[in-house]
C-alpha cells in the first residue's frame, strides 16, 4: 500500500506499510502518546502569544480531557465497544474510523460514538469521533473523486488508511473569513482559499478558513469547502486537501481561551476545545494529500456525501448534550423545591420531549440506513433533525434560565465557601431545600456555565451555526422533501372539492 507520508522509514510503518506518525506505536491512541504526538512545530497563537498547547496552562486542561478520552478507549469494560483489529495492519484501531459494510458494523460504530459523546457529556462538539467519520465519508466518495482524476481517488483511499492506522485527530475549516459577504473573490481574492501555484509534486494555497474547532489539538486539517463557496467562476478556489497543523506557513489563530486556570471546576476547565482561524500563507500541499481540484460540480455533490456518517455522530453528540441539560434542569428544580410546580413540570416536560424526539429521530435515521455506491452502509438523512436542532437547543437553554432564575448568578464562589467568617450565613441563606450550600452552589454554577456564561454562549452559537446557516438547512429540507408532491396532491384535492373517502 502506498502512503501519504513519503519520508517515513520502514521502522515508522505498520506491517501493511502505512506510515506512522513519529513516535507513534500505531493504532488507537493512549493519552500520553497522543499528547507527545502533537508536541511539534505548529504555530498556534492566542491572545497575542505563540503558545505550546502541550504546556500552556490554558490549553493543557482540554489536552488532559482528550488524553483521558483516548485512554478510556482501552479500558477493559469498553475496548470491545471502541476498538477493533485493522484488517490491513492487525493493529487495534478506533471504531470511529470503521467504514461500515453491514448492519452489525454500523451498530458497532454507533455504540462507539455513544461512548465518546457520553464520556464528554455532549460538550465536545468536535470530539475526534466527528472528523474520523468525515474521513470515512471521503473514503466512500473516492470513486467519484477518481472520475475527476484517478490520483485523487487513490489519495483519498490512502489518506483514510493513514488516518485510521494513526488514529489521527482532525479539524476542518469550511467557511471563508467573515470580511464582506456581499463581495466575491473575483473582487477581493482574500475572501477565499485558493491555489496560487501548481506543480507535479503539489500545490501552493493562500488564504484563510473560519472556523476550525479543535485546531490547536488536531494532527491535521481537512479542507473541503462549504457548498456556498463552490459555485465560483474561478476554479482555483475549489481545492480539497489535508495537511498537518505543523506545516510551514500555516498559522492557527485561536479565540481567547475560556479556561481560567485559577478557578475551581467549570466546564471550560475540561471542555474548551477552542475555535480558530486558519491562515494559509503560501502553504505547500504535496500532491498525495490533494483530493480534488477545480471541479465545482463534484465538490457540491461531495459535500453532502462526505458528511453522511459525521452528521449522525454529530446528532448523537447533541443528544447527549440535551440529556446533560435535562439532568441539570431537573436537579436545579429539585434543589430549590420547585419541581412539582405545574409550570416547572411543563418546562421540564418540554425539555424531556426534545431529548426523546432526538432519540427517536436517531433510531429512525439509523433504521433507514442504505448501501452507498461504494458498498458501505450509511445512515439515512439527518436533515429533519438538523433543521430543528438550533431551535431545541435555544429552548433548552431558555428553560434552564427560567428554572434557575436569579440562582444562576447568586451563588457563593469557592473562595466564599472557604471563608469561615461567611460560612454560617452561607449555610443558612444559600443552601437549597435538602442541599448544602457547597453542593447547591456547584450545581448552579454548572448550570450558569451551560447557559449563561461565555462557555455556554459559545455552545449555543455552535448549536445554531455548526450545521451551516439554519435558514439554508431548513430551505434545503423543504426543497428536497421526497414526499412533497403527494402532500400537494392531497391539498389540491381538498382545495378543488374533489374529496373522496378512499
Ligand atoms: C462555535 C462555532 C464552531 C464552529 N466550528 C466549525 C468547524 O469546526 N468547522 C467549520 O468548518 N465550521 C465551523 N463553524 C462555522 C459554521 O459553519 C459557520 O458559522 C456557519 O456556516 C455560518 O457562517 P458564518 O459564521 O461565517 O456566518 P456568515 O455567513 O457571515 O453569516 C452572517 C449572517 O449573514 C447571513 N448571511 C450570510 N450570507 C448570506 C446569504 N448569502 N444570504 C442570506 N443571508 C446570509 C447569515 O444568515 C447570518 O445571519 C463553527 C461556528 C461556530 C459558531
């Protein structure tokens, strides 16, 4: 098998010849190996400083979370559900990279995704399982890429094997920088990422991508553009490729960190996965990492195809986030003795309905799985679930704010709790119905993290925008609804008075 890493020596390869990352034992990561693997020359910037993500106190907590999740794959009680033997190298690899060929494999894949999402309480929007499934989509689409150029198809296939054997953590950046949405790249070339030079050995790209979540913690970025960006007259803006984060000319500009190393707990202390702009300053992409060039029509078709499995795992993750929100809302209500009030029960029931609708929707989408043209088994469409996700999420947050009310901000800090002079007052006035002040304040601060503070607001933004513009998602659902004609026929009959009772 040929590989995407031409420089690797024989000792850096698996038994099937796939190149390994330097120092990697191959197969599914253990936490410490993963951390060592991203200690490289990547250029990550945050708050005006260049940071070493493996050592920086604001970046280290999330790294520790990821390392813990990678270690968990090997736990005796779940290894069977998260790992399997590679059919090419014999190494234990992640089920996130399984390209499922039948019902049994698809079910195993989802069981693994549930593990990832549940272990991170649905808080990690780009838990590595997400992008692994995009690479499965790329692999599935390889025959279409090969029609454009046989080399593209081979590259996609080799890249899939490379990612699987190395358990690669990926980020992706689809959108363009938010400079001026009323202009076109013909007017302002910096609006889009483009190929500026081509050679037999590779291409050189220039431009930026916004946003790439998880970028500082990823091994590589996969670029495949978003549908809104394809239909451009200049084909040099159509380019699909993958490249290591530690590549000369590639800068990772992170938003300010939400982690406060001095403060106890909080979701950001574990789950600030970061969002970044990626700037490509004439970055060389070797030809074996290029998956598509120039062909807008294939890019448009491919966008939906690549995301078949990842959209499903994205919904699984979302389901676990809603469950976390329901759990928190319910505990809040009990903490202050309002859970039996009818209005509160109504709100909790509404939130429960979102959890159940997503669970049932996932079951239905799974039941509608169908073979792909390349012979894999893919879930049905998540389009309807995607179309309501932002609305459910916004309501779930509002419900927690409604139930928690002033308690979401009026809580003692850990420093208050440690102050003996305050303790009697806190124990008297800031406890809950049957909950001591310490447990109550931690619960309410968690709720504030979820739906009030900047971490929660970022999650809210994510749920609104990560599937693309929700207005586009909904109008596409309508435009492609396969049963629309029948609905219209029935309506027409009624309107025309042609009512039959059969
Ligand atoms: C927290 C977070 C994490 C994300 N992570 C990732 C990631 O990991 N990878 C990734 O690829 N993307 C990611 N995204 C980006 C996401 O895909 C985009 O936010 C989304 O596609 C919307 O694009 P935009 O933010 O540039 O908004 P814009 O396109 O700039 O839109 C701004 C406003 O203008 C409106 N608008 C813009 N263009 C039009 C138009 N042509 N017609 C009508 N209205 C229009 C929009 O509806 C919106 O109201 C992330 C986003 C967020 C918020």
